[in-house]
C-alpha cells in the first residue's frame, strides 16, 4: 500500500464505488460527493478547492432588508417580472458608479441568479435573426453555460483564448463572426476558471467586432470589481471595472450577487441590457413571441415563461446592498479582497513545490490573484493529476471540463480553504512533490 496523506485503499475504493468513469471528467458536484464520502470514512479533512462558492458570510445589509421585506408581507405578492423599481434604479446606479456606463433603469432586470440571466439571454437572442443560431464562448468558461445549451438543444462553438490574447483575438473572432451564424458571444471577466482579465485592447476588439458583425456580447461579471490589481472599490471614482460596454452598445452584462455580496443562496443576479439592444425591433422574434421588441420578448416572453420573475424579498436585499455600495457605505470589494490575499499565498505554495500556474498572464502582465487559479504538474494531464491529488487530500476540477485546451491544467478555487488549513496544504504539496520528483 502506498504511503499517501489520505489512506490509499480508502480513496481507491471510493473512486471505484463512485462509478465515475473518469475523475477528471466528473462534474463539480460529483467530485464534491466523492470527497464527502472519503472525508466521512477517513475522518480526514480535504483541502477543498473544487466548488466556486463564497467562503464568506452573506452581506448583512441584504439579510436585514430581506427580513424587513418579508415582514412587510411581500411573500404573498407576485413580484413584477421586470423587477421592483428600487432595485432597477440601484442597479442602473451601480453600473454608473462602478463601470461608468449609462443605462436606463428599465433595462436592469433581476434574474434567479446570474445563471438564469444567461439562460434567458441564450433563449431569446437565438431567436432574433433566423440565420444566427449559434453562441460563441470565449473559453475557458463556466461549464454550466455549455450545459444550458445542451439542455436547450442550442448550437454553440468555443475556443480557448490562451493562444489568442491581445491583437491576436481580432482575427480569431472574425473567423467565427464572418460565417454569419453567431448571435452572441459569452465570456466571464474576471474569468472563471482561469482568472485572466481582458485588457482594454481586448475589450475594444470584442466591442468593435460586435458592432461590425452585429453580434451581441454577453459579458458575465460574476466577479465584478474583483481584479484586485486595481482598486475598483470607490463609487463614481476611476478606475472603473473594465467593460465591453465602453466599445459597443450591443451588450448584456450579467451581474451576480453570489460572490460580490456572498449572496449565492438567495439566487439573485442582474441582467443589464444596453439601451440599444433593449429597444431593438426584430421581426423574426414574432415566430416565438407576441412582440418584435427585444426587451419585451426577454421580459414578458422568456423570463415570464421561466420563473415569472425573481423572488420578491431577495430583490429588496439586493437593492439595499447595491444602494449601500453606491452610496459608499459598503465597501464590498474590501470584503472579498481576502480571496486575493489567500490566492497569493496558496499560489506560492504550489509553485514552491514543483507546480506551474497555467494561465499566468494578461498580455504582458502577471495574472491577478483572486477567486481561482490554474495549475499543472510536470508529466501529468489535468485529469490524471486531479485523481492523484485526491490521495494527498486536495480536491479541485480539471480544466478540460471548462472548454480549456490546456489539458495539463486544473482549477483551484480558494474560497473554502481557510488560513488555518495552509500548513496542511503546504505539507501535502511537499509530500506530493517528494513522491513525484520532477
Ligand atoms: C462565471 C460565472 N458565471 C455565472 C455564475 C453563476 O452565478 P449565480 O450564482 O449568480 O447564478 C458563476 C458562479 O460560479 C460563475 O462563476
């Protein structure tokens, strides 16, 4: 039997019993279940880096506002599908304060998590022009967005941006756009899983090509303001969170409350639709909706059909958190900065023990420290590495399930790792390094 930090026989048996054909290809939730089982039997705690969940308490301002709204009786009343006016106003203000973008409050829509915003966008935008039936993902990305396409039976294409940073992005995007079948492009910025952040050069290229080829840009800002290399925390004061909205008026932003406000459990996010897109007339929509107006189709066609809006009380929670941030009474960036601090320390432990950071640069700049980082180890594919690391009490996900072509890579999420676990993490990495000399 091998000498590994977690009992070799138990890990091997749990892997076999999980019936997961390849650990590296397993979904995040499957990995979670497997580790729970191993932890239970061995009594050993893993360093858990597989799930991208907030590791901080929910923002109290939101919790209190939600309780108050419930006590006022909102639970008995259907919310308006387009959202409560207070939330819409604060959402538009937030976009002005933290991204320096003007948008009408009418176009700021609550969704059941940003996840529903993506789903609603794909559903609606694939119907705007008959000939444009395909989404393009700038990957690596959030695996569930691919899954949304599969369950919808919709077409998508994707490429790994690793080799196409900076000016190289232009020709790559044009190679897709020029075919005429792409209705939308989705990317997250900062990026899940790699934590790359697009530079202004890249956002400009994306925006210019969106204008030229009439493609909608869905900018997923699940980690808004969390590139800690710059201070995006001061409302109304530059620098602002970079966005493609500076370069095109054909955009939707998805803003999640899950990480910025640690509000994942209440499932509320925002869809911010540009004024131009919201008011676009598209006759092809009439095949599916009673209107040819994009904004109306989105709200009264798609979101109505999905969930008839977003939970009433949580809308008041988000309104209160946004208002506090907009007024400068809540520094939400300072709260989540802890993720970046932890990433910095953890990345050092990995690189000090023979591991490499896979996505390591934004053009010429070293990548930021944040919610995720990616790593590899010489001689391993990501999938094999993931499995081997289970014996060392470290769990993560393989990059191959995120649309990444860096088959050697793994994604680590720092949120659930506590500082108290750092000595354990370091000892396990050291042991791994000793057992796998490079
Ligand atoms: C890039 C990205 N988009 C969207 C989401 C989902 O956000 P929400 O919890 O608001 O549905 C996540 C959550 O991990 C994410 O990482």
